[in-house]
């Protein structure tokens, strides 16, 4: 999933990339300050919460999720107690 990902590939988020988007989305991106910043290509999220396995009982879970935005891939690893 991370094959070919390089820390030195610093691409900037440019205004021409949002021209096709609806005006509210463009305004959000412009006001967020994201334009001109480095693009994010990989992300790791840590999660914890409750998961419903059978429609009846909620159980605690912890998870990590890894994203690669260049290849539109993700891996989600979760641990939940079944008992």
C-alpha cells in the first residue's frame, strides 16, 4: 500500500484543482487555508468506541486505519471482544 510513497514528493494543493467543485465546497477549501499547502498522501487514524456485531449487544473496540490517497487504498484493523 505504501510502495512508491516518498516523503520527498511534496506536491502543493493548487487552486486549479478546485475549479470544478461547487461554490460552497470551493469556499470551504479557500477559507480553510489548504490552498498552497502540501498535499497529504498517507494518513493513520486511531479509533476506539463501541461496535455492534449482532444487532443486539454493543462491545468495546479499538482500531487503526491507514489510507493512501494517491492509490485510493485503505486498511482497517480492529479488535473487539466477542464475549
